[in-house]
């Protein structure tokens, strides 16, 4: 039995199909109010089951809204990154980041654990995350009773940013009852194509590009290449005039920055009414998940909060 694909410290795929994932530090949910160090706002969290047969689960973060108990809160549905192959809402970095984001933005956050590739290749991740919205639209979960389903936002980092885009397209096509997607917030979105960008051709980045290609190979459907619609956003179609407002986040040291910039430009050309881009200079890919209490991460949370409150 040999290793056929590997991201050291994260995943090994063996020739017999066995997949071994290595978990960074994780966090349990807590029904007690929590907050970051030197952080005034509080949140609590709990895990819920979206679909036990798949399975699809989620972690809900509820902000302390005791200063405005009668006010309905926006809802942000978040999809974690990891090249579609790794990642979980239980990872400590995601837990802290999303809890603090919920408290900062006074927003209910639902972080979705979808099924992972290579055991579950695309488009399964898209289907699972769309199913989470269907669950949201018809659920009686007590923690969601204060949620305003006319102000739902989709976000995610890396592969999760990709998922947010695809779920938005599917919602436009199917029009889930009583949910309105007001905005999209992809963070360092993970896209690609058979055509290389300038950075992807840089010799100094050859190892990063090879790792990137490996995750695409593990997650794409059999027989597909990087021009699959789930990888190459130019291959997807929808009624672009109905697409929600978009705020794209890129990181200055991330070679996927090019793809994020191209994505924003593509949406503008398609006639999406409100598209903006914010760059975190001097920061790396998904820095907020690895440093959830850094100044750059607190700034990111404030920028997300401002976007949500503006719509």
C-alpha cells in the first residue's frame, strides 16, 4: 500500500483508496457565553445535524444580543476551506474566528460541515451546502428563531469561497422558499482553469501550484479537468442580474490572489450590480483560520460586519 497523494500534516491518500486526515487542534461547542481576549462582545455555540444520512452537520454561533433583544439578526452561512478534501467547523481556528465574527457583526453564523473529497467528489460539497440552506428555510431550531431569513449571507474561505459562489447560483435557479441571499463574501476563493495565471507559472511557486493541482485532482469528478464549472467560474451560467452583492477578499501573499481578482472582474463584466474587492496586504492564504485573534483577522471581521450592516 503506497501513498498516491499527500499534503504533509493534513492528508494522505493511499493506493487502496484509504484516506488518512490529520486534525489540528479542535474546539467543542459551548452553551456558555465566550469571548476573545480583550474582546467586549460574547457568543455561544452548539452543533446541529442537517442530514444524518449523509451526514451533514453544522455549528451555530449565536451572538449576545441582549442589548437589542427584539431585533431580528442577519444570518451568515459559512463554508470552511481545505481544497474540498480537509477542514471542519470543529477546527479551533474556525471556531474562534466565526464565534468572534458572530459577536462583532451581531449575526447568527451557521458553519457547515459538508462531505469531503476524494471519497465524495464534486459536486457533492455543493449539494450538501445547498441542503444546509434548505434546512435553514424550514427549521424550528430555537437558536434560529431570531434569524432574519430575508438577510442571509454566504461566505467561506478558499474552497468554501468557491462553494459560496456555486450555492448562490443554485439558489437563483431554484429560489428556496423564504430565504433571500443578500450578499456573498468569498475569502481567498479557490478557483482554477486549464490556463495558467502568471503567478502559477512562476518557478518559485512550483511546489504550491503542484499542491494546488493535487487537491483539484482529488476533488474533481472522474474524467473532468480544471475547466469543470466548479473549478473554472467562467464555465458557470446563471441570471447574473439576480446575483447578490459581492465583497471578495484576497491576501497579498497568496498566489490565489490573481484568481480572486479575476473573479471580481468576471462578475462585473457579467453585470453583477455590486462587486467590491479588499486586499489584506502582507497576509497569506486563509490567515484568519491560522491566526484567529490577530489584528488582521479583527480587521477582516470588521469589514465583513460593515458589509452585512450596509445591506
